[in-house]
C-alpha cells in the first residue's frame, strides 16, 4: 500500500542555507567565438558544448563553469553603468598566479591592474567584451587571518590596496624572495 501516510516525513530546515558551491556564470555577447577562446586561454579551460547560440566551458570536473550566449547586435554597456564589476578566481599559491601571468603575457593577455589588496594579491584582466576577470591568490595562510586583516586600521584607511609591478614580483619570486614578503601588503 502506497498511501500518503506510508511515506517517510522529511522536514525542511527553516534556517537560511548558504549555497554549497558557486556553479557558473553566463555572458551575453555578440562575440562568442572570441570570448570562448579568451576564457579557455585565461582559465586553462576546455570547451564542453557549442552550437551557434551557446557555448559551455569548464576548467574542472563541473559540467560547465562559464557559458556564452550569442546575441547579435548587442551594445556595449556604458562605462558608468551599474552591474557586475568583475568575477574572481583564486589560485592555490603565488607561484601558480605568477606562472599564469607569464603564460598569459606570452599570449598577449596582460592585466589592466595589479593590486595587493591585503587579503589577496590580485591581477585584473579585461576580456574581449570588456568584462573584468580577477586572478588572485590569498595572502594569508588561513581565511580567519584574512578576515582579521579586514578589521585592522590599515585596511580601514585603504580598503582597495596598493598597486604592484607584476614583472618585478615575478623576478623577485624566481630570485627566491620569501613568498610571505611578496604577499605582504606594503
């Protein structure tokens, strides 16, 4: 007998529940082919699916991390329009971020801004449509230490951070300068 009363009850949690994972984002473009190529290069990603209308790429085991929808005749948003400022990706360590910087620079893709924010060391790039992508590395050993830094007077005085020279940081890294020194915000 399969009545309503025979089914096991599954009460739902009434507390707010945060997502377990950021899955993907989708870009509308009139320039899909160029965006797919750029993001595959920058993220070391691979195409998953593509047709004339939509493309999916991924850099890990997720079925897709970025999607691109082709919509001809789109107009570039005004520079002062509201909306998404950037998306950010974190690398495991400074060596990975600097290796990626070198690889991308060799492909003609250079950051538009490099900033040591304090909690992160970040390089900002613009895709062919002008969307910004931040590639970063955590500057502290733990998330708690990074969160503590946000409560300091130094962060309150300058919540954006300090510009740095990526080529200099790369040279210092390869010369053996202590990684903690390179990650420390001046």
